[in-house]
């Protein structure tokens, strides 16, 4: 997932939230990287690398607050985040 894709998803969420009458919205984009190197008897036994990316959303509507997050940036998933019913 590139930075541009994450930014497009954030912009899409804000635009859709406004359409649904949300009074305030915040989008959080998160990325973390984890590197683990296991050494046993002075030899590298295992190397693991992982990258995690996701998007969080805080909404305010009708005196209610919702905080949700996802790693799935499909439009269907993003629209599901706005279902604060």
C-alpha cells in the first residue's frame, strides 16, 4: 500500500462522512515495521520482517462518537466504517 493509496482512502472517507452528515471527522493513517532477528549459538537462526498498515477513523454525529479502524481499503470496507447507525 503506497502513501498515495492511503491518502486517497482518507480523503474518500472524509468526503463520504460529510455526505452522511457527520459534524466532525478525523482520519489516522498508521504504518509500522517490525524486524526480528533470532540468534542462537552465535548464528542467525531466523529473520522475520513485517509491515503493517491501516487506517483509523473518528466520527462525531448527533452527539455520538465512533472510533473504527481497518486494514482493508476497499471502498466497501471504507463505507462500512461510516455505518455508525
